[in-house]
C-alpha cells in the first residue's frame, strides 16, 4: 500500500514537472518570437548530435566537408577525399551523406558521387564499409566514417567486395589493378565501363 502511494505521488510529480517544462518552453518560444527573432525550429536529437560531431571534426588534410544546401540543412552534406598515398593517389572522390533524425542510433546513408573503379564501391556509388552497416554503434561519429572512407582508398579490401571484378583483379594481379585504377581516374575505359576523369 505504501509503495502504491509512493508510485502514485511520484507519477503526479513527474506529470507536473513535464507540464511545467512545456509551459517554460512555450514561454521561451513566445519571448523569442516577440523579440523579432524568427520562430525557432525544434532540433531533432540527430541534429543536436550532428552539430556536436561537426564541431569536433578532426580531418586529415586530404579530406574536406561542404554543405551545398547551406547551414539550414546540416543533415545533408558532402565530403571530398583526395588520397595522398596508395593506388588512388591524386584522385578526388566526392561522397554524399544523408543523416537521419534518429542519428546516432542509425548510421548515415553514404554514397560515392564519383564513379570509381574500386572493389568496395560499386558503379552506383554504394559503399561497402562495415561501420555503415552491421558494425555501426551510436558511439561512432562522422569523423570515424570519414576516416573509414579514407582508409578504403589507401587500403582497398578485396575480401569484402561490392565490385567483384575489381576485387578479383586486386587479389590476383595487383599491377593490373593499379593500371586499371590509373586508366579510370584519368578518364577512360576499364573493360566496357567508362569512368570520368577525377584527377
């Protein structure tokens, strides 16, 4: 009986606190609007976390982030990667990021906008990076993803391919793979597929 009374009182207390919080929030919005400020759009938890991630970015010199839709749409942005070593040295590769409002509980959707001859990126721009799929955890962040993408260019992985043909060439004939990458990056054909210049 004593426990039920405690639970009831606690629930009433929580209900009152929630109502008070909502009233305070409404008063704050009204005050901001009265001061001539634009009505504030409530940010999703994903937006708040993304702001934090972006403010803490620590990218290598070979990576850059841009916001083509301006500061009003931080949930969609682009990252360019210019590897300074390895097979893809000198190329510039552009990735689009779409971040969900439930981020970081869901990994961003990442696509490669540059057509590239790569074992872990298919011709439609889908990226095979384990932290964007089954190994995603909310403690990971945008910085981690960008480093993961950069790592795909410095050490492509033929064991987990999306482009099986490129993976087989990398595995069986690394010299030919290097030649194919150079040809593709210079704007040329590899087999029947044309790759626009990206160097």
